[in-house]
């Protein structure tokens, strides 16, 4: 049985590609790359990924943490960013290179991606799609089932591993075609159009661009911290505060003694100093700004203490 290695974003397009290949008698290995910006929930809960793959009726999947390598690309993408901090073209090239490296180990005959011609004018036009293949060294190896009939014939098609007639010629940004196909496959839950990359989120993306512009430390720890909390920038100081109990607990877990962590003697956020000078009076005042109980206590003339955790 022919075997395909599918780059899986969890979005609707890549989900449909998995089902199309399965229908055509192709064994599909689902490959999910993760960083703090996408797919991170599988870092500590791989069973969630296994359940998702099982729900699609697929036999196998692989989760690969690429954080350290990916951050180097994020710092200086050769092809620039999208609307925010999303280096879409560099990202796709990197994914395909990593996937190609895994082909022999996983005994895959070809690669598959859910990209649709013209869906994103800047990163999914014909010129860029072909450029991505060349830069990644996967010309002829990469099948895009949803737009295959509009693109060059691939090696798996030429070898008769699957019929080009059973593939599709969809293009453009409208998603009616994908939704109809999802109904035909009787998908019980329709995934979101994209895979939920936080780099394209206006708040988080802008925050990351600021960190890069100001040359603040970007490493696996700070990358995860960038994805949640309230971030405070003041000169050289960069601190992150939990916005609720869930984020307070997450801060404690993520930091695990690696950064200075503070709170107040009254109910208040946890605050971690990522970098910059530690002025305890300044930190205390910052925490008080987000603690109504601490403010009321001070108004009564009572003391509020800063606590290092």
C-alpha cells in the first residue's frame, strides 16, 4: 500500500486531504509539528493527538517539537512576515524540509499538504507554491490534493500511486467547496479553516514583533510565556502577569524556578520578571494596579507585602 506523509495543521484543508488519501487507498501518516505557537497542547498530552487521529480513522501520527530550530527562523525569516509575526513562506519551506528528512524513516512515498491555490494571495499563489517546493527540495514529491488538477503533475501521480482524476482543482478563498466536501465525508465536527497559529494573532503577533524589534530574549521559555498573560514593557524591564487563576498556575508551572516570580500578600496576579532590572518597589506597585483587594487595603492604611515565590 502506498504511504503518504501529511503535514497536518488540524485545519479543515489538511483534514480533508487525509480523508481524500484514505479514500484512494493511501496509508496516511499524519505529521504534526509543534511549537508554543501551534499544536502546543500535545507537548504534555500526546494522547489528545492520538484521539484526533483515531477519530479520522487513520492508523498513525507523529508529533515533532521543532521549537528551537523554528525560533531561529522566526527571528529573521528570509521571506518576511505576514500580517503579524507569521513567517508563512519560511514556515512552509522549513516544514517540508523536516518532513522530507523523515520520509525514509517513516517509509513514506510522497508528501502531502492542504494548501489551496490562491487561498492566500501572498503565500499561496502559483509562483510562491512552486518556489516553496524548490527551496525545500521537494519538487515532484509534494501533492496538494485540493488543487492538484491546477498544478503540475507529481511523481506519485506519474507512478500511478493514485489517480489524478480522483483529486480536485479547487482555487481561491471561498470555502464552500471544502464545506461541501466535509459533508460528503460526513465529518461530525468541522475544523476551523486554519490550524490556529498564534503568530497570526493580532495581540500575540504584535507582542512577538516587539520582542524581536527590541532584541529581548527569544528562547523556548520566553516563547511559551509570550502566548499568554498580560505583558508589561518598561524600558529594559519585561514582565508577564497572570490574568486569572489558570494563568497564575501556568506561570508557576512554566517558570519552575527559572525566573524571579512575585505576588502580594493579598490576592493578586503572579508576576514573572523575564528580563530587566528587578526594582521590588516598582514590581509591587505594578501588582497593586491589578489587585483591587490590595488597593482597598492600602486605602484603609494597612500594609501590603511583596512576596517572592
